[in-house]
């Protein structure tokens, strides 16, 4: 437990302006080479350069045919292949992918004879090829054909699906199993998102696309100059769920045209999620490897290595890492060790190597510290310059306004008094009119600043406002008197995604899979416990029970003992929204809202939202209201579950919804990825006001005593009244 005092960066800014601001392809090599020659050239080239070799540095790509026995054919061809300096591949199509330079270097050899690697210690002795451009393909009987696409990638067509393979430099070639939604395509590189980030303009692009773009590069949508922002978790998760084929199940097309590939029916048949590709391909039994005992052995695939090592007669000198070039049989190694110049000074070499590694570690650590300090100094300089310019402009503006006011006041001393009287009279008459345009009511009154990351969730208890952020902290703000941060909780080790205050206690859910419970009066931690195997996305409290939503699960906890009572029937995806009303629990997931009886936890009804993932959910006395991934708000009758309205106007995901009564009229306020808040009348289902003030997506809302609090990825919380 650590409740920290507020830092100098935690503050509240009063008197915001009242003005609303509206808002080529390359083929993997075609000519075979000797495995020994290619490996040696790559090692020598990498040691003298700071850059990793590209795919063209290792032109190893072959098509094997009619493979009766992989091991027999590989040993049969190894002698002629090495003697002629030309690699004669065994028969069966396994494309050998190019490797990164570090992984092509051999691991340390054992220092005692015999110097051979057995099957059981293969993991620490073997060398694997990994394709830095990851040439992957689709899989379907009958074959596939690849052609160039207008987006700079490759399009693979089959009878049942079309897959887009990006061909950008230093990116992986990926073959998807089904058509890709346009919402998952980056507008800069025209390919599927890689590390999607939300830029300063509120749109999402690949991180590398933004970083590699020229300084004058602008957003293709609104022309704003681009800069990297926080990770778009929703898009990243959706991309990670896409299905692709293992890269070891593809081979160059039989047509021989460079850049065209087809399915290798003898290769890896596995179809995997994009987020799991590295985990699978690192352990794929079809992955190409070389014998760790000697480069004289032929190229293998991982499933054949154990059999090969059981009768391999080759060995290296135990001092090969000190540049001893010897490779031969075990009998030849005995004679070599008697004359090896490194054998007599091996203890000195080992000691020197250890000292070198220690020095390298120290240098790396110092370099990281230096880079961090340089970055901090640069940020501080930029902030200081911006602050100076801002203060200078504001001082000039204040001086100009003061001069104008003084001039007007001296010339018309009585006019201001008359204007004040008229305004007071107008306010009185407007109040007596009853319902009127809400645009004259909601204005931005101030801003809370202090978080170091996007604000993900808000909740209010009495006069205290709690804000959870991706910086793993929860800040407590006084909203009654001094408008300052009075405490900071740092118990969580992951971003804080959900907050809920109930009867003097604050409950928080985090991406670290835990729930924390705090005493609001004393601002102390009561308990922290692991609640799930995945991130806790949402929380709800009712009838002495705490409900938590995560990946495909909703768990029920006792508020007294904090013990798990039950787990509700599984959902179809992430549960991002929970709401309670009249002994009913409403749960929002992918295209679905489930209604449960909180007395016996039995499902009562399932609503088909037909609008993508449900991100937010509120229940009024008459309506069930949901904000969706499809940029719209859906409204159903609470009793009959009939759909009543579809509210459109937002240009992004509707992340949050809250209910509020303004001048005897029921309203629902929505927050969206497009950076705006919208106020909707539940009387006529129309938008009556749009609010712009945040500099990024608005992610969360809270309501208390006629005030609305909004949190955003711009790291601020704004107050509306």
C-alpha cells in the first residue's frame, strides 16, 4: 500500500474558455548456395556491421519434390553439395527462411570432449533460421495464386477467401485466412495495423508508419501533423484475433515467377492467430535448422534433428567461439586438441571473455541511463519553451483586454451597470421558462491535470473524484473546495481499467488481473486479490455483491468476505460493460447483451445488438442504452426488449455513457473516440448539444451533483456544468 502525496504536476485549471471548438515485392532468393558458405558470409558480414542483413543476404530458397526419406536424401546429397559449393536440397518442399544475424551465430560449445550435441540439450545448442520478412502463405487444396495489389502488398486468392500480405520494408509477409475489415487497415501503409497507436489527431495508424514519416507528414483524414500517442488496445486485440497460416507451410510457386507463392501440402498445416504466430513458429516442428555439431552437415527441419544427432559424427573445436575454424569428426578432434593454439590458454580466454561481457553490460546500462537523461532534458526544454510562449501570449492578451476595458469603462461608466441588470433579469426569466436549450447550460469549467498516461476510468463518491489511468495509478481529487489531488494509489502493476464506489469503499479493476479495495474515509488499502487470468475490464456493485467482467467471463464476489460466489455462463468475447437495475444484471459483449436474475443468477434474456462490440451500457427507468464499436448508440424498451432507436452522430467508438437530469428532462451523455461528448434527449431521441474540448479520444464519464466529469487519452479530466 502506498498512498502518495500529490505531486507538483497534479493540479486543477480554472476558467477554461467558453468557446466550444468543433471539431516491391521481393522474392526470397531464386538461386541456391552452399549452406556452409552462406552461413559463414552472414556471420562475417554481421560482425563488421551494425545492421542486420536483409533477406537478400542469404539467398536460400528451394523447392523439394518427391521426398521418400528426408534424412536419407539429405545425407546422400551432402557430400556432393559441399564439394561443389552448391547446395543440393533433399526432396520435399520446405522453404528455408533467412535468419537474423544474431540467431545464425552458434551457441557456446561444451568445453569437454566429446564435443557433440545430443537431442536432450538441443534447445541450448541448436541454431534456427527465422525469416525477418516472414514469408507466409494461405492453405487450401487446389493451390493459390499471388498477384501484386495496388496497396503495395500481395493479394492471395482462393475459392473461399482473399488475404492481403503487406510488402513494406522490414515487415512480415502474412497470409490471412479470411477477408480483412477496412477498419483494420492503416491509411498510411494500406496494410493491416502493426502496433496501432492513437495519434494526436485522434486517428489510429501503425507506430512505425508515424515514426518513419517525414516531419511535414500529415494525417490523410484531417491534415494534422502526426505524432505518436498511446496504444489503441481495441484495434490491437482485434488484429491479434485474425487467423493466418504458419510460414513453414508455403513454398515458391511452381510457375517460377518471383514473388509468387503457393501452399506446400508437405509443410506445416497449422492455422494460428496472429498474436500467437511467434509462439508457434519458434516451436514449429517444420522450422529449418542446421546441425549444431558442424556446418558440414546438411540442412534439416526441426522434427528430424533428434534422429540426425543420434548418429552425427561431426564435431567442432570447443574453442570455436574464439575463432578456431576446426570442424571434423570426433576422432579428428582428438588430434586437433593436441595442437590447437587455444587449448593452452583456454582459462585465460574464458576469464577475458567473462570480463568483456561484464564491461558490455555496464556500457549498455550506462547508455540506457544516458539516453533516458537526454530524453528527459529534451522534454523539459520543450515544455519550458512552450510554457514561456504561452505565458507571453497570455500576458499580451491580458494587457490588451485591460486597456480596452479601461477605455470603455471610463467612457461609459453607467453602461456596465445597466448590462448587469439586464443579464440578471434574463437569467431569472429563463429559469422560470422550464425546459430550454441545454447548450446554455453545459460549459467546461475547469481541468484536472496530473496523470502521466491516458485516463481510462472515473467514479465519484460524495465530493471526491477518483480517476484511474494507464500509468497504473488512481488519483483522488477534491471537487468541493480546493480542487486539488489529495492522494495517489499505486498498488496496481497494470493500467487501471475500472472503478466503482459503494458504501464507503472504492473497488478498482486492473490489467494486472487483480481487484483492490480501499477505505474511502481513510484513503487506505483494505485488500488486493487476484480476480481472473485476464484483465478486469468493468465492475458493478448491487445487492451486497461485486460483479467483475473479463475475457468471456463474469464473476460474482461477496462484498463482506470478498470470496467468489459463482461464475456466470460464459460470454462470447471480452465483457466491457456491466449495469444493474431492479435485481437484474445487464452484461455487454460482442454483438450481445445478456440479462441475468441477480437472485438465482439465471439468464433471463439475450439481446442481439447487431452493432459490433458493446463498449458501454446504462439502464434507465424505461430504457436499456448501449454504446457500440459501430459509432452508434442503441436503445431498447426495458420491459419488452424491443429496439426503439438508433442514435447516430459520433464518428468513433462510443466508449462511455451516463444518465443525467437537466432542467426536468432526462438526458444521456455519450463519450467517443472522435474526441467529443454528445448530449441526447430521451424524450425525442435527438442530439441537443455537442461538446469539444479534449485533445484526444474521450474514454470515460462520471456524474455528480449536476456536474459531468470526462477523462481522455490527453491525460486530463475536464469538469462540465
